[in-house]
């Protein structure tokens, strides 16, 4: 059982690593920078996490774990309310989008850092990062794909997956730098208005999924 001092030290390291990755990405987040911010030495990082990859996996587990649980719990809640019937596309999208958007709307510096991290990690091109992210998000991705397949049984597989990726990509863009959206639109689009943002995203993406409910598209 780690002591209070050890727990505090590990939390400082994880916080420093999280901030570094959110700002610089996996490749740019050097252990030297992290240990300086955490006020520990390099040996301490290796003692607790084994390597830079081990540290990054711990960061992802700490942040993606609770979000994964919320995603799956909300999807299950909607499915139970549907009484065994396939969910409407709108409800599936709500279950996908609401947990991270709700996290973004929480007015605390900690939660803002978390959403920036999630946005940065999801969009990060580094292959090693993507491998770690896939392992953390596999259950969520599979659950939402299964729900969409039930809702849209006639949908061609690749087309359904493309649309799912478009939704995740738009979400990552918003999470990565919500302030930029507000500035670019001169205040017309405010990501802090979570209810409106959720409604706009659902309205935007739903028709693209619903068209797949018809027979196979002509090419």
C-alpha cells in the first residue's frame, strides 16, 4: 500500500505528464520537462512507471477509464429505456457525445486540462500513442458500432465506420481547442453552451447515418 507521500509524488508526476502531452503531444513531451514540473528525479519516474510509455499508459488509464465507464453506462441506460428495441441514431449519438462535452463544460482548470488532453491524444498522429489510445477505447468503440449496426442493419459496414470516425474526429477537434472555435466564429459558436453544441452535432450527423438505413447506395 503506497504511503501518502508516495501517492502525492505519483499524482504530481501524472499531472505533469498530462499537461506536457496536452501541450506538446507524446513525442514532444520529454521526461526531462515532466520531472522538472513534478519536482522529482528521473529515477523516481522509472521506479513508479518503468518507462515513458508506462507513464503515458498510466495517464491515459487515469483519464480514459472514468470516461469509458460513463460512455458505457449511458449507452446501457438508453438501451434499457428502449426496452430491447434498437436505439434511434439520435440517442446513440447523444451517448457518444454527452460525456466528453459535459466534462468540457465543467468549470474547473483540472477538467479543462483533461478535455485538452483527450482532444490532443485522439488527434495525435504518433503511432505509439494511437496504439495506446486504441487499447483504452476499444470497448467503447465496439459498443457504439454494435449499437449503430442494430439501429441500421442495412448499412454497409465501411460506410457506417466512416461516419463513426467523422463523429469522433469532430469531437476531438472541439475538445482540443474550444476557445479557437469561439474566436474563429466571432462568438457565434460557443462550445461552452453544451446543450446547444450537443443538439447541433446530433442534428448535423444524424442524416448521414439515417441515409444508410435504405438499401445499398448506388455507386
